[in-house]
């Protein structure tokens, strides 16, 4: 049975669709073949879609799942498992973000520093080097603009990830709280 995770993790609000899809792919890639939180939530969501209230839908889905050896303990363990999957994605994102900063900001900042030093050296040189000095100043301005632009893009991506991650994490927490209350 193929489960479309977008159907059961229908988060609301403004979020980055690519990040959302990537997080759902991570969850799907780590899905187990046994009865677990994903299959339970699919059953629960399907019953809710049929007009059943949350309490009855959760109880009905749980009673059905119990016939397959599922328990509240396994539900909680399964939710925790998927929370760990998300956490690993968050850690991988943090590492990728750090690499982006290193590759796109720090390396350019080193180049800016190098050019600044060369600028100071050229000030003391003879008149012929003034043309070279003007070129370096122009390059510095371009690189500063590029650093600022790149930094804003990276920060925007980070904020979109954090926002989307928190929405999905909240969904999991809400489900855990709901199912802990009901089951």
C-alpha cells in the first residue's frame, strides 16, 4: 500500500514546498513495513475524512491496529522514531548550511581580506600602480555585494527550513499528544 504522506501531513501556513517535500521523502525512505505511526495516521486520517470525529476515528483506527499486534507503546515508539528521522534531517541541513557558509561566504571573505592587504601595499607604490588600485577597489565592492546577497539567500533558506521543520514537528507533537490522550 503506497501512502501519500502529503495526505496525512497536511501542514498549514506558509512554508517552503521543496523543504517540505525533502522532509517527507526522508520520512518515507525510513518507513517500516510493519504497522507503525504512518500507517496508523493514514487509517486515522481516512476515518476523519469520512466524517468521523477525531476521538472515534482514533479509537477505531487503534482497535483495528491492535489486531495486527500494535499497541500504544509501539505507537509512541514509532512517533519517536519518525521524530528522530526528522532530527537527522535537521542535523544534515545544519551541516550543509555550514558548508555553504564556508564555501560561499568565508572563502570570499578571505579573498576580500587578501585584496584589502594588497590595496594597502599598493598605496605606497609609485604612480603607475594607481590603475591597479582602482581595479581592486571595484572588485572589492562587487565581492561585498555578492557576500551580502549570498548571506541573505542562505539565511532565507535557513529560515524557510526552520519554519517548515517546526510546522511538521508540531504536527508530530500534536499527534503524539492527541493519541496519548485518546489511546
